[in-house]
């Protein structure tokens, strides 16, 4: 059973309605609802789905992509349709396109924030990718690596996926960082006394030690979750 059928069936049962009643309430023919539920109509139009969505108090994106029977995933993909960060493919609605940024920069008061610019293209992901990661698409960014300090794990110009909502440092994980304005990917080790060791996989680049006194120079962008080479 695909996500749309599962969601529509669940919502109808929750509201104790049926295809005939929906025809009276929202003007969608009983045959249309039946054909969606039995899988005969596999890709109904957004115009039709919006009538269901408005009636049940959800979004079209919820109906198409989000398992509404699972509270943990509810509204996971709701914001994507009107988001500037991601876009939904028109012909294959189950694919979500994430922009690939070439620049990460400091911004905001005291340079404690960061931003992205220069979109080089898009990479398509299936909805299951975000559900498995437990992340909303708008909290996932693709950025280009800028040197070979993490080679061979991450090479120069590789596309690297970063989960912006995952900033709590875990020992041995790889993070996207800004250090004194310089962007980088590093494996982070938690040392004694509140110190951090930023490790490069490439032996040509020495480790950097961040002490408790100079943590202010370090901005955590997010944890690395995906990489793709060229």
C-alpha cells in the first residue's frame, strides 16, 4: 500500500467518513476516491488532493509523502512545497531536490551564524532518505568540499550532506565547521578539559586543537550524513 492510499484510508476512518460522504462534503466524485484507494488512479492531481487535504486539515505534501499513521513522522515533509531550500519534482513527486551550495559563510552579529549561497545544481533524494535520517528536508544541506584535507573519505569538490539540526558534538563524528571564518569538514574528538581535536583524514593536514578558551572561534554547521564524489 503506497503512502497516499494509506493516508487517505487512515484519515477517512479517523473522521468516520466514506467516499459517498466525501462526494457530498467536498465535491470529489465517489468514483475518484474509490479509484485512488484501490490503486487504479496512481497519481491524482494536486487540485483533487487539495480538496481532501483541506477537509482533513493536512497538506497535499502530507497526503503524498508523510506517513500520517506514524506520529513520529507527522508533518516531516509538510514545509517543502513552499520552501526556498528544497523543491519537489513535478513529474515524479516522490523525489525531493536539494540544492548544492558552493559557499558557506559567516553572517549575523558577531559572526555566530552562517549562510549558504551560489547554488550549483540539485540532487534528487527519495522521501525514505529523510525518514531514515529522521530529518526534515529543509534541515539538510548539500555543500561542496573545498580541499583534500579529509581525503580519501571526502575529496575536493565532493558533495557533502549536512544535517543542520544535529549540532551536538559526538566523539568521532564528522562535522561541517566554520573556524575563524574558514569552512571545513573535520572529524571531531572530545578531549579532556573541554578541548576539541579537529582531525583531518589526510596526514598532510595536522590536527587542530580547540581549547575551552577559543571555542568562540568555532561555529558548528551540522553533522555530515551523506557524500557523493564526481
